[in-house]
């Protein structure tokens, strides 16, 4: 039984992510009480109650344990502002990014689509809000395995952002990185993906968050192309940079560390790889939640490493739990879900 086809992750971020602000439980409780009082005294149609509700929802989203409450509040606001298009689309923006950060792309997709259509009607195709919505929809489509659809959307977005903002604007760079990521689904197009990532690095220089993102995604392409020596050097360099810039437990740092573990496993350094991916899994469970897609990716990788060592009884529970989470976040027909269901059947018969 071989269960080793775990590839490094590409890091592709949405635009306008949830700001990392510090908010205490007492502050959240106070704001929640304000909302409760406003609704009781003035009703759901009161503008001030809705304003408080929107602020409350955004702050709740900064804490993973409150994200589902944030989602419910934002869904209420999207409906409540049906007659006020700009407020409705701003609530949709927040709803879609909360779902993205919660690792629920199947739920986020229709929100992104509605937001994109709304911004196009309100501001036109070249407005920064429209282009941000297009980028974010494409990133969600990549997560859902629909790379061809994402590629067309991103080629248009890159062209528009280049024309409006310039080729080296951070938003344009983000879409250029995402476009290169769509090409990883095809072995025949790795050369184009490598060219696009190297062009980004040439424009950015060798330091900074986006340069690190492009470098680690280039490393994933080199891994896919069989150039693992070069890929390992890039991962180790990026891991050092991200640890310094972002911290050891930042999701981007954990992605690099996960990818390095996958590469080490492929190169036969199995004990080191299993230790690394196990540590990443533990941190991701704590930082992102047990059923976030990035957590589940580390869980599947650990399951694969154990299965390939003949430790099927240790591998199966990890795989079963990951499948349950991926069905919820990506839907039952996602290609990864189908692949892992096949693997599970084979492991059960091993």
C-alpha cells in the first residue's frame, strides 16, 4: 500500500484578511450587551443596532471560538441590509472573509460571487473593491480544486490590476502569485508557473512577506518538477524569514514547515518528517482549529507517513477524522475527498 502522494501546499491568500487586533473577552461581552439592548429597545431595523452588530461580528471573528457566531450575525446583516446595496455588500465582504479564514470555502464561494456581482454593479469592473472580490473568489475556487475556472478569473484580474495599479502593487503581486498557483494542477505547465514566480521575485527583491510567499510556492513547483535539493534550500530560507517576520505559530510559517516535512518524507528522512508534521499538526489544531483545511492537510500527511510504515491502525483514525472535516468544509464531491475515500477503502482492506 502506497499512500505517499502528499504534495506541498501552495500559500495563496485572500485580499483584505481579518485584521489581527487584540480584543478582550470583557470588551466582547460589553459590545454584545450593547447589541442586545439596542435590539430590545429599538428592534432589528434600527440603524444603530445594525452598526453595533456589524462591529461586534467583525471583532468576534478575530477569535476562532467565536467565528460561527460572527458568521450568523453577518448572515443576519446581509439579509437586513437588502434594501441598502453598499452596506449589504460590505457585510458580504466580511462574511466571505470570515468563512475563508475559518477554512470553509464551500460556504464562502456563493458569498464571494454575490459580492463580486454587487461591486461590478455599484462601481464597475476596474474598481479596487471589484478586483479584490474577483481575486478572493479565485482563491476560493483554487481551494475547491477548480483551478481552470480560477485561472481565467485571475488572468483577467492580473491584467486589470496591472493596468489600474501597476505590476508591482501589492494587490497585483498577490494576484500574480495566485495565478501561478493555478498552474500547479498540470505537470505540463510547471515551467510557466516557475517563470511567473521568478518574475514576481525579480520585481520584489528577496525580502518581505510576499517575496517569501512567492519563494515557498516556487519551492513547491521545484518539488513537483523533481528538483528537491533546490526546493529544500528555498523552504529552509523561507522558514527562517517567516519565523523572524511573522512568528513561529503564524499560519504562513506553519505552511512552510509543513511543506518542508512533506519534502523530507519524500527524500527518505521519515523520522524527521513525521516529527515535524506532528508538531505542525498540534500547533494548527490549537491556532486554527481541529477541522480547518490546513490542520486537516497536516493530519492527512501524518496519516500517510504512518500508513506507509505499515502502521495502519494509527493511520486510519487520523484519516477518518480528516475525511469528516473535509466533507464539511469542501463538500462531498471535492477531488481530495474522493481520493481519500478511495485510500481509506484500501487501508481498511490492508
